[in-house]
């Protein structure tokens, strides 16, 4: 089974730069998460429209926290954070909306699944510059979460082409990357390198006997 590769905006790039990079790499990416606390709803809509003009399918666009934007624009869903509206309330109000939840523990993962989350994002797995001073959570609890929930789980945090094989070995649905792709010297080359490592894992370990 092909694993998913999600790209999450860094919060450090302009709207124009994000759209420019996304337009070049979207064919090899499964989803883009717009995680931009400083962008207004109007600006988010503008970015979504710009992405669509560049050929990025709506179903590949996931909006962080802003349920109103995700629903109004009929994107691929919303990603809820710890500060977001409770997933059960979102599910009740917008039953057709795909809801992702960012989680940081097994207990939290089990809880939000019961409340209606459609997918989980767990991390951070390895040390990362985006979480300075915070110890990584590693792979053990990621494995426990995968074993105890039925919804897809993606891993995030310090994942590079060199360690992606270790992450995929847990049975995770896929990985999410920020600066490793968006701030790479050549983002498309970076995407293709991640894809190659993911493909190697599939060919070497997941082919039926």
C-alpha cells in the first residue's frame, strides 16, 4: 500500500512563495496543510483559490483550525489542534467534513477517535527546529497508537529521508513534513527523495509473498 506524504506550511513563508512551491510539487504530494495562524480567513481563501488555479485539487488542501474556511471552500478537510473546537462539536455541526486531529499521547488519540476524528497526526517523532527545547516523543508510542486506533495515523516531526524507513516500519499511514520540503534548496527534489525512500520501504518490506 502506498504511504501518504503530507506537506505542512511553515508559518515562515509568504502566501506567494507557498503557492509557488506547492504548484511545482503537488503531483507528488498527497495533501497540503495550511497551518498559518497569522493569515486571515480571507487570505486563506485567496491562497486556496490560487492553489486551485495552479491545478492543486481541493481534496488535497487541508485547513488548520479554521473550520469555517474548510467548510465554505469544500476542501479536503480540517486539522484540529489542542486549542481548536472539540472534535465532537465539529462532527455534529459538519457531519460531512473530514476531521483530522493533532495528538500527543495514546490517551488523546483514543479519545478523539471516539469523538469522531477521521485521521490523526502524531508527533513530534524526532528532534526538530520547529520545537526547540522539547524532547522528541519517539516511535514507541506511535506504534502503540497505531495498534489501538482504527483511523489512519500520520507521523510528524524531524522526519528526513534518512529516518523515514524507521517511521514507516511502525505501520503508520504516512508522514508529514514542513521545512524538509518547503525550505529545501529544491523542494521538488526533496519531495522526490522522500518518495523514493517511501517506495523502497514498500518494495522491500510490503510486497506480498
